[in-house]
C-alpha cells in the first residue's frame, strides 16, 4: 500500500481554509490503495505529523504533545518523514506520494511545489510554473491576453508606486471606468477584495488590499454579473472538464463570507450556494468549457483545478476571472454532479500525476560526463 502524505496549512491568510479542504480530502481517500499520512504546516512554518491532525477539534487547542515535529527528506531513493523534536531523531514513516492541499501565497504559489521538485518526490498538483502563474493575477492576465483569451479591462501597480504617485494610479483606474473591483494580486478566497462603486471609495479599497499584498490589481466590474466555474482534471497529455456551476453570493462579488462562513460547519467551498448546471445556454457553456481546457494547457496546470469565469448578463460575453491551481474542497462537488464520487476523483488525479511523474523521470536530467574531472579553475589566479 502506498503512503500518501497530505500536506496542508502554511503561513497564509487562507490557512484555515486549507485545513478544511485537507480534512475533507483525507476522509475521502481510498484507504484500500493509500495509507494517509497528514503533514501539517503551522502558521510559523513548522511541519507536524500525527493522527490527531485528522480531527478538526484538534486545531481549536493545538497540543504539540499529540503530534511530532517533522521534516521531509530523501534518503537513497526513498522519501521519509523524520522526527526532529526529540533528542534522538528518527524516521517516522516513508512517503511515496504527496498531495498538497494548500491555498494562498507562500504555499500554493509554487513555493511548496519547488521543494517537492528539488527532492524529486511525486506530487499531485500543478507544476511550479503553473502554480506560480495561477497565483499571480497580473502575470496570469498578461499571459492569457497574449493568447487572446478574454479577460476584463484592468490595471495594476505595486504598493510603493501608489505611495509615491497616488494621482497617477487613480487616473489609470478612472480610465477603466467605475465601478471596479480592487484585489490583492496574489491571494485567493476573496480575501482583501472590495467592490468599488465610485471614486469616493477607491482609496479605502486600495488601503485594504495593500494590507495583504505588495501588488494590487484593479478590474472593471461586469454589468449584470453572472459567475460560473468549471473544473478541469488532467495533465499535459489529457484533460477533462466538468459541468459548469453558477455560484450565488449575497454580495456584489462572491466574498469570503459567502464561500466559507455562511455555510454548514467545516464544508468550505462545498457549502457555497450554487446552481448546477449553470443557467446559461448550451453554446455559451461549450465555449467556456473549451476555454477552460485552453487555460489549463497554456498555464501548465495539472491535477484538479477550478477556473472561474465572469459573464456579462447583458451582452453574454465571458471573461476568465482566475484559475485556482488547488481549489477549495478540490472542487469535488462539481465532479460529484458528473457522477464521479470524491474517492474516485482523488484516485483519478493521483493516477494521472503518477503517470506524468514516471514520464518525466524518463527524461535526461544530467549527463554522465563530469566536466570537473579535468577542470583547473584556479590556474592563472594571483595568490
């Protein structure tokens, strides 16, 4: 039986959301195929493992005595969790595959994937590049625009630019035309986002976004907005897109409150108010599904992702809002509508990522020749 390390948490404003998503996944993993090993990253970036991490109540009163502080490392050709909180360090268990269920910057943005790539362990997620692009709303929009994928009119700036030349930034925003939506560029879960009706509100909205990020994006708000999401499962070879959902919010944008605080206990995105399938015609549905595949491939995504779209209810034009490399609740509720239970969804994405991992391992990573063997780099250096 393979050991599956589920990695979650991290120093991010979406820390608690990650815990919810991970607990949902761990309770649905096929235990006939995988032994689940929870790996929790605390807000101060310390890694822990232990069975207590599978219980939501544990996080209300975190007891370090119930878990072990660990590191993940490679020994020979295998990967291990090693205890580091005792005088005598020892390996706790081996890990065959990691399933990162993290949200937000410092973890979902490719930082964690980079560590896994450096170790060489198989992971069930998008690549470093895909994760990084998906997390940065500015880079993502620039790339998609260059491929004629529709995005709403926008402008962006760094916090220091706003401090040094506020009038220039405000002028650029005015040219887009109110109302607008102000967002931290590298966060998710609707954290720090404000819908701005007119110039009187813009400075407070920017101040709110700057609390969370150094880069800010301001987008034109869509009239008569309809928000729909798709999910894509796949790797670089194959992709499959879900039925579309229409998400319903109490606010003018789908807020953090709508996503995580207004639903049933510990259900995360699964508790968000939605209509499946989305109430749009078949032609528009097909166009959005095709664009979902195009975005998935262009951004080098993998595993299970969610891609969010904005539709102008008046013109029926649609725009890509953002891709989510590791979506809340892993978008299992969309695939369940299509007849794929959560356990089977996890089996499918793990198999896809293992297949890609094996293919990548066949590629040449280094040459047998050693250029240092006859190298005398110090010759001629003055002493």
